[in-house]
């Protein structure tokens, strides 16, 4: 889930930081730049782990800063494919279930990766799984037979893939000399796609004995 990424960058130390040891000031500047930000094709940066190499500080004409070429290791969040993680259900939509790890919210389970048979309840706005199907239409199933993916519940998922996007905002739209707000949907810079379509995956409560024999039923369907 967490990895060390080797990075290179150039850091400027302002004159007001000259009183601190250079390595401390460099670490602070790197954390300001990277912490809690998505690095494209690397992952979500957590913090700088250590400095691997630092060149001599050089002064550039006109700014008074000391510039250092730095090689460092960065702690990043990026689960590997097929890794099993535990998150919480954040919300449901007709297209997907959204999960959260509190510090990262762009985790999704598309409907194609939900256990079969499942359906979306338009009244409760939640997906549910029916391990012991008794009717042709899932929405006719009695409520006790439905295993809802309720917000706040802990859920065990398998990572299927991750996606990085670089949707830079374009120039502001102007109509007749008046700036118009751009309501175009922008994709998150990093999101994770997960699945619960296997035995042992899904809400923790499904498999702790409180829901009955759901695990056995799913095994039989897959077999």
C-alpha cells in the first residue's frame, strides 16, 4: 500500500532559512511541495522519507536564494494490483460505490465489480447483494434478504487498477466580455478501481457470521 519512490528536484532556500541546518530546511521545503499531493504515475505523496544526495547550494543572480539539486525518497500511497485493503463505504450512486480511507476518497467499485446478484435501490440510494435469491426481480426481495452497502460500513476490497489524470483547467470562458464559470466535470488526479466480486470480499459484517451463510452461497455461485 505504501512505497518509497526515488525522486529528484531542485530546491530553493530563502535567506530567512539560512539559520537552520540545510538538511532540515530542505526537508521542510520538500514536504511543503509534495505532502498530500498526487505525483503523476507515482501516487499520493505522504511525506519525504530521507535525503539520498544533496549538491552544494548555489546562488542565482537576483533572488538571493541558495539552490540545491536534491535526490530524495518519498513515501507514497499506491496499492498494488490485487492487493486486499479495508476501507469504508462513503456513498453510493447508480454507477459505482465510493470508498474512503479518510485521507484518500477517490476509491470506486464500479457495478461490474459488485457481487452477483445485486441491484440498486432507488429509494435508499444504495446497492445491495442478495446471496439467497427468492424472486425473479431483486427489488421485490424482502428487506431482510438484502445486504446493503451502507455508508460508514467497513469493507474489504481487492485493487483491480489505478488511473492517473492530468486535467489542467483551460483559459476562462468569456461571453460578451463577462467571465463565465466553468462547470465542466474534472476527473480526480488519481483514483483506484476495486472489486468485491469474490468470496471473502465485501462488508466485513457479511463474513463475520452475523449475516448467515452468505460466504457459502457465493462460493457455490462461483463454483
